[in-house]
């Protein structure tokens, strides 16, 4: 008897060979990406599709009159391959899964007995989707329902997984065709530098970095000036970096280094006046009049940055996920995320996964019942991670906000300024101090695609 999976769910595989098949109403292709622990293929040979039907341990089996299936010999999959991702691509790239009934992915044994079935619902504008993945965990094989759509299409998917775009069947040809445009060079216009002067208008932004070796260029990110700066000059004096004379006033500055603690005073929550938090600032979770908050919600939001590229103007398919990690002193005891929407004790609930960041307001919401949080839990850390590995340089308007669930009023908000080259962000935490709950805005970057990768990096945020 087969087991039905929901998005994010997994199950064990106790057989040596499995067959992945798909059922859907539209014409489509099935392919596979064999990826290592970093989510990338080792080479283009790890991409199995209609023009390359065989890969290490994986074979694309044609099906006359239907979609081909994938036969995976688990023993034949190389040891450094951790996941085999099954991908469905619509033949008509201008169409999308939202126009037909939801596709169904099945995992069977070699004899054809269906072990798992996954109805991939919730798809709308995507023309390509990672249906499920067969993956290794502590020496055993499992299957996970993924249902991750890629509105950007085939080229976006393979590029994200490290496959050379030039090898993509459809997109690459147009690029070479455009190259012959150098036929214009014969005219005196192309050979002349002016033809190359057009890009330079965009080049300035790239020319700045090369100059950075000179101290002045590093003045923009003050924080980085502290390294090269002699210890005698405190960070607070960075702005005066270009005015050598003012360095003589450095001696009196040491007291400034004592300001950070006072610089982030704890603020009070006043009805009707939400607090705009700065990085590191703390707030006691008591409303005006000293009433302790009991039910709060942490709303997290972001917007993908629109940009033009090889495949035209589009927004990056950035899929960010909010998670809440519960700690008892320094030990992780529970996690609430898209794969487990409620913490085991029931005190934290995830209200659902947003795959794109589209729309106004909160993209993902975590509800926290402070009265139900077990006594041994001292800290709840809220993170946002990039499932596909995009960095926060491709995200704008990232924020987190604290809302009083009983009145639905916003109490505090923290907004990240500028993008960062990280795939994860530690947004904020709520923690106990002498039996009282407090909130602290954090806004620190980490390299993590999901809560499991984030957890080992959160120890430094556990101290009050």
C-alpha cells in the first residue's frame, strides 16, 4: 500500500532500486539532477535528461505515449552524491502548471509497487518544478516531497544547480546567434572604442571595487575600516578617516567605545506607537501599564529584486523560509519551520510557506504562545534562510515585526538596510531574563539554506 506525502514530508526507502514516475495532463519532460552536499552537480554529467539519458546510478527510461520515468539504482549512486532531484519541465515554456490539474509524482520499487505518492499542488505560474528528491541520510536512503517551482524555467534551474547554461538545449543557441552581431564590426563603428563605451556607463559600479585597495574606497563600509586602522583609533572615528588631522582627537574617543551598551537602550511598548528597532536593540515584552504579552506573532517579509539578464527581465526566484529555533540554555531542543509547522510542545506555529516573497505585508508568520513555551526553553531565535541558495543581495525590504496577537497591533519592527552576501539571516530572538520575556533585533548574516544548516551557527546569539 502506497503512502501519500505532503510537501516537505519524507519517508524511508528499504529497496535497492526505485522508479520515479509522473502523471500530469500536459506534455512535459522528466529529468534528474545529482547534487552533492552543496546543492550543486559535480559536472554536467550529473544532469540526466532527454539528450543525456544516463548518469551515475540514474537512467531515464522512455515511455511511449507518456512521460519518461527515472530508474535510480541506489547502490550505483556515487558516495559524494547526496540527493537525486526529479524535475518536471513543461514542453510549452509559455504555459504553466496552474493551467492544469496538479501533477502527481510516484516512487515505486523495481517490481512496479508504488511506495509513495505526492500530489504537487499549489503551483501557479511555474513551468518547471522539482517534484521530489531521493536522498541520503546517515547511510540510509529516503524520499522527500519537494514541490519547489521555478517560474524562471529550465535555464534558471540548471544554472542554480551548477550546470553550464551553454549546455541547456533551448536557451544557449540564441546567445551564439546574437554573437554574430559582430558582423557590424566591419563598419567603422564596431571596431572603434565608442562601441565599447556604451557598457562603461554601467561599468563605474564595477570599477569602484578594483580601486578599493586604496583606503579611501573602503570608507563606504566603515565597519571594514577598523581592521586596517591602528588600534588607537576607535570605530566611531571612522568617518574622519579622510581627514588625517582629526586623528589627533582620537585619545578622548575611548569613552565612545563604552557607548554601545547605552546606545541601544531598551524601549517601552506603547499602544498605537510601534517601535522602530535598530540592530541589537532590545525591548521588554510588556505593554504600557506593565501588562505582560502572552500571544505574539513574528511577521517576516521580503521582496525579490527585479533585474534583467540573459533570459530577459525577471525577478529572481528567491524562496526564503522563516524558522524558529528553540533553545534550552545552549542546546537546540525544537524547531518550527516549513517541514514541521508546529513545535513539538505546540508553543510555536508556522502559518505556511511563501515560495516567492510576492505580495504586500508579511510573507511568513510565526505565532508564539509565550505562556506555553516550556520552562526549560530560554531562547527562541527567528531566522530567514534561502532555500535555493540566493543571497540577500537579491532581496529588498527584508524586515521582521512583532505583533500583539490579541489586539493584532504592531508593537515593534526591524528593517534590514541593504543586501548582504549571505544565504541566511538571523533576524531576531525572544528570550527570558529573570522570568521576563524580551525581544532583541539581530540582523546578522549566516550561510545557510535551511534551519538545519543554520542551527550550528546560532550559538553566539544565545547570550543576552
